[in-house]
């Protein structure tokens, strides 16, 4: 199957940066369109703070997301790829699903995120726990870069 | 004419009725009149209100004169009643008193000593009785319900099974529901009346928080917080050690007057950007900042919710908080700053400073003051409000009044839309959380749970104040490292009050400072110990910079232990 469109979820983590680079290489090999996505999800604050803090957190994360995507763009340029960038707010899984469908992506590239028991307890859920679900919902192949 | 006739008829009836009544009154004046007065206290000598008192004469219950057929102790524990009995009854009668109140052991029938007080003008024989009654707590079903509900709230909040506001409000509603269902049939299930629940809500705390939220809501629009973080970089001129030190100090100072969580949320993006520019891991700046935020918040009455709760409950003034806590907080801040500089020295040494001037220019462009006029207005009025905080004890004014006048004056002058402010900037869930929490704690107090805990603490301290100070400090610190310090402090307030009274201490006593320092600084030990930590770790993780629970503890547990130990030494020396 020819890969025409790739979506890559990006954060500032080393794994995510590696994923961004791999996605750029994949785009180069397949001459595919590449879209980097940063998802603003301040849902982890719901249990402890109210609306004002949520909006401040979202604004802050949006600003950070722009910077992270700018950095990822530079990584992609090392493969002579000019990626599209999207910062969108919402639950990570939901937003990734939307964007994969919107971009008609064949592949979704994600960086692996290690989580301890306490981290899972505190910042519930990880996209990696829902890879099969994502594949089923979007029809795209999901690759996790370690 | 008809009206005149009717009037005359009514007048005649009245005169005849009065004529009939006069002899009977004259007859009543030959009665024995019993005047009862007294008060009900608990084991600590504090008045107990709403105790149902019953008087028995020769084994039969007698009804008091007047509108109220029952006798209840008032808010000061006092009760009084008069009884009219057939002439000659009292001198030889056995008069007993008994009483009851849900969650207290019933007062067993006690024989009262009657004092003959002579005869009044009407010819009634007067008898006086004065009785002080001591009431003991009972472990009733209401006690167990209140205990289960309080523990349930802690567990649900700790594991985030439910939003903490929903948990607290649901618990409060459950308390009232049990009171008015099971409690209506059986008084041993009666936990807390609606009136007492409403009286337990400390509006001073609610309005103080509301006022300070408005301040933050206005000031955040000015870009001031981000500008200050950029300024920290400009002052440090690329020196990472100085930058980290200045960022920590800046965060601590802001947190002493404004909400820690909001302060952190506003400075986190700038800090991450600065860290990335320097190619330093952002958490090496962020975690010391969160730590400093909690230390700074401890220094004043308005800096951290536990202090707000303590201040409002005890009536301790802003000035008393500053004079008792600021010095030790400053020392703790200096020590923790140097600790973190040492801890992260390898990472800081690796920093790639690059072109400082270029970075300063870039940050200056990004983090400008967006509304200078609003910032000046906000800061001037915040200064005025802090002045009012400093004077509130002298003016006998609640701190909430100072916060409200300041914040509302700011809205009036700046013309910021109050509706938008109330809708978007005020954290109603947090305020409702406090309301629910006050009711849950009042239920625990009303049913005797708090008393039981306080007795255990008193016994454990062996009546020694030094042990009590150390115990409250460390128990608060360790507990606050793992559970929300707001419900913890709310629970501890009546316990510390009981201990203060048991030790015969004045109002502004060392136990309160012990609670404050323990509850506020203990939260620094883990990533879940304080809201500022959760927010910092969460924001950093969302940006891709994660830290595990254990790594966080490795970084912060020891400085927490060091700062709390410093506080212990300070408390033992200074008091």
C-alpha cells in the first residue's frame, strides 16, 4: 500500500522527537505529505483545579505546542520535508483520531512514552494503550517509535 | 348603630371575662414557682448548645411556663425555665433534671437542690435551682456515618475517583440526608442540622478566595507574570545558577500573595522556553520553582489555602502570620534554593548559553506587558489591599473584607467586565469544594469524631507541649505529602484548638504555626502533595518532559525533610 499521508504526534520528549524524525524519513521515502500534531490536553487538571486554571493551562500549552512544532519542523527540514503543523485542543485520543481522518492519513507515528504505575495512576491513560482502537477507528497504520 | 352595639357587647364580654379571670389569677398567686437556670458544658468546659432538658417533679415531667414547651440550651450552653406548681408541692418534692442530645451520652436523672427564695408580690412561693451539667460524647451511629463519610471523602479525593468538589458536596448532602431521614426517626442517627451546616461554612474564607481570584484574573491579562520570568533571564544574563535562583525567589514572592497554582501555570511556559533555549532540562527549573511556590505561600495568611483556613478559624491576623512565619520561610527558601542549585549543578553546567542578547531580544518580543495601565492599576490596588491585610487586626476587619474591597475596586476602576470575570476567572468549583468540606468537618465535629482524634493526639503527646508541637508538625508534613492538605488542615483545626485549650495556650500559639508549616511545606515531598506540584509535573509532561513519582521524591523529599526540620528547630527555639 502506498503511503500518501503521514500524521505524527509530537511533544518535547526525546521519544517524540525521534518519532518526528522517523516520520520525516518515512515521508521522504514515500514522497508523502507529513503533518505534525501537538495536542493540548489539560484534562489532567480536572480533578484539582477549576475553569480559570484550565484556560491558563491550555493557553500555556498552546504556546508551548507552537514552539515544539517549530522545533519538529526544523527536524523535518533535515530531510528536505516541509511538514504541516496543527495545534489542537481536546482529549489526545479523540483529537488524533479526528486529524488522521481529516488528513486521510495512512500512517500515524507516535513516540513511545514510558509510564510507571504511579504515573498511570496520576495522569491516567496513554495513547499507547489505545493503539488497536485507533487502528480500528481510523483505518490507518499506527507506528510507535521506541 | 349596629357597630356601636357590637362594640358595647364586646366590651361587656371583655369586662365579664376579666372579672372571671381575676379571682383565678389570685388563686394562681398561691402557687409554688420554680425558677431553673443552668448551663451545659462538655469535658473541656466548652458550652454545648441545643441540649434538650427535662425537669421531673416526683418522677413526673413538668412543662415550663411560656411559649416553649421544651427547654434547650442556647449557643452559650445556658438554659433557664420557670414552672408553676400547686402550692406546697416543692418543699417536699424530689426535683430531677435529665437531658439528651444526639451524639452525646444522655444526662441521667440528677436530683437538684432546691433553694427557697421567699415569696413574690403576688404571694407565690419562689424556689430557685441552679445546675451546671457536664456532657460526655457518645459513639452513636451518627458518629460512624460521619467517620465513614469523612474517610470516604479523603479516599475519593486522593485517588481522584471523583472531582473533589463533587466528592465534598455529595458528602455534605449525604450528611444532611441522613440527618433528616434516619435522624428524624432515631436521634442517634442525627448528624448535623441544616442550620448548623450553613453556620459551619466560613464565608470569610470563601470571599477571601473569591477576591484573590479576581486579582489574579485581572493581573494575568497584563502579561506581568511572563514578563517577570523573562526579566529573570535578562537579569541573570545567561548565568543558569543565578537564573534558577531568581526564578525560585520570584515564584516564592508572587506565591506569598497570589494563588500558587495560577502563579505556576503562568510561569511554566516561559520557564520551559527559557530552559529549551539554554538546552537545559525544563524540570530542573520547574520543580525548584514549584517547591519555592509552596514555601512562599506558607509565609503569609493569604499565600496558601491551609493558612487561609487557619487564619479565619483562629482569627490570627495577617501581621501575626508574617511575624511568625515569614522569617523561617525565607530561611527555608534560601536553603532549598541552594539545595536545588547543588542537586542540578551538572545539568546547569551543561547549559548552552549561546547568544544571550539575541535570546533576551527574542523573549522581550514574546513576553511583553500587554496592558501597562491595567497592570499599574492592579498593582496599586493589590498594594492597597495588602496594606488592609496588614491592618485588618487593628481595624477588627475580616481579611475577606479587604480582599473584596480591593478586588471590586479594581474591577470598578479598570472597567473589566464583572460578569466575564465571575464566569471565567472565578474558580467556583474550588469555592464549592470549600463549602462542602466545611459541612463534612462540622459533621465530624458535631458527632464527636474530632474530639476522639484530639484525645488520641493529646494522649500521644503525654500532655507535653514540645511533643505536641513536633507531632503536629511532622504528622501534618508527612500527611500533606500524600493527601490534599486542604481537607487535612480543615480536619486539624478543631483538633489543634482542643489541644491549645487543653494546654491552656493563648490564641496565637505555637501549635497553629506548627500546623501551618507542616501542612504547607510537607506538600513539597511528593508530586501529589500540593496542587502546584501536580500542575507543574502535568504541564511538563504534556510538553514532553516527564518525571516519575519516585524521581520526583528523590529530588524533593530530602529538601522537604530539611525545611521541615528547620521549622521544628525554629518552633522549639522561638516558642
